[in-house]
C-alpha cells in the first residue's frame, strides 16, 4: 500500500481500497457455498449501499486513531485495521438506511433510488439489510479475533446497534399515523430520539473504536460519551434547521420534515415561542402534504424569527461543547473532539 499518512484525498482512496479487500473476503466467506448468482447479488447490493455516502463516520476512525497516537506515523497495518473498523461503521449505517427507507416509504437516498425501489429488489432488501448487519461480525472476526480488545469491539457494536434501534423505535411510535399530536413534542423527547437514534453510532462509535485500538479502556472515558452525545444533538439540530432553511443544491435533498410530522427541533422551539393564535396555525397545518400548508408553517417560522433562535443555539452549543472538551484531561482526546467539532460547526450541508 502507498504511504498512508498523506493528505485527505490519499486517505480517502486508501480507505476505499480497504473496502475492496473487505468486500472480496466477504464474497469468498468459507462459511457459505457461493454461486455466481449469490456472489453477484451481494456484490451489487454492497456497491449500491455501502460506499456511496460522505464516509465521514468511517474516515473519522482513522483521523481519531492518528490523533490518539500523537503524531507518530501509523504502520500500514494500523491504517488497515482502523479503516476496517471505519468500514464496519459504514456497514452498520448502510444496514440502518436500507431498512429505514422501507419503514419510511422513502423514494431516494444519496441522489439515487432507495435500494428497495430498484427493479427486482423490492422486499429482498429486508434480507439484504440482515446480511449487511451480519457482515460486521465477519469483518471483526477476520481481522480482530486475536486482539486483546476483540470482545470489547463486539460488545461496543452490539450495544450501539441496540441503542440505535431503540432510538428508531421512539421516533417511529411518536409519529404513528392517526395519532398525530403536536402537544407531545418537547425538547426532552427530541433529545432522547436524537441521542439514541443518531448520536451514539455517528459520534461515539468512531471515537470508541479508535480508543479500543489504541489500547484504552472505554470505562475510563465516561465524560467523553457525554461530550460526543452533545455533539450529536448539536449536529441533528443543524440537520433539522437545514431541512427547512438549507439550500437543496447544497444539502443534496429536499427537506420533508414538516410534511412528515417530524419531531424536529424547529417545531419544538416554535411550540415554545408561539402565542395562542400562532399555535393554532401550527396545530392546523403541521404534518400535511399540501405545499400551501408547508408554506404556512415556514411563514410562521419566519414570523417568530426561528433562524436567529437557531444561530443563538449554535453559538451557545459551540461554547458549551468547547469548554467541556477543554475540561478533558488528555490532550490527545481533546484534539480528537476538536476535530469532530470543527467538521460540523456552521456547516451548510
């Protein structure tokens, strides 16, 4: 492999190279008797669903591990292993998204049709999701079986998957058709959904993987989880904001949170700030497909100046997260957390 301590674009291509290695191992897994048809199906399914995103979660395992090694050049093997863990997170993400899109009856993902909407795929996508999930322990077994932290890795992935599924459940049961009641939406509910559904797997998991590889004990890093969860919540509030106020060209999708009756930070804040008249408008028009209803909600958001409420939330969160990072005893861990925060602060997509 080429020198792996180079620039970001090199890192990305190295990372994609590791995907090819892992894919080929999985397509030749000795626990199953492969046929051309089964191998082609799984390969097409993987290529369609796993490497297509921004790869932020996966790449941040390598970035984090580098910072934990405090400037020492990594061996090719270390880069390979950190990349393999990064890909396990991308596999986990693919598994969630394939099934999520079916549950949400979505049409597109990452600018292409959702996997289950591809001709001849349909509900086979459910089993494909299960296969994606099962690839993770195969990858871990292939490359980490002999490591002292192997059991910790398995525990970590199992626990984070459990937390994410529970978060998805709270989200789904909160938006049950026919039980649309805005009055149950609140900041604590929003926080709970985001913490479990997004923050653990997107923010805590990549750092926890890097810490285990660096020989650290996760038990001794409890406040770290708290900081990363707060970062995940901040990230999701930005997402909620961009869904409504972002430019579709920049964010790559057209937001539908208002139509979908989502427990978005914006609607929760609006409920707090509205007078009784405005509340009536919210209750009457939120969660309706009709563009005229959506326009009424957006106009109301502008009337109560939600954009500046968000800007204030953004700078307050940034200050709070920064000071909790600076309270961390380890300078290397501080560097990891600051890297994460720098990537998301004032993002536009």
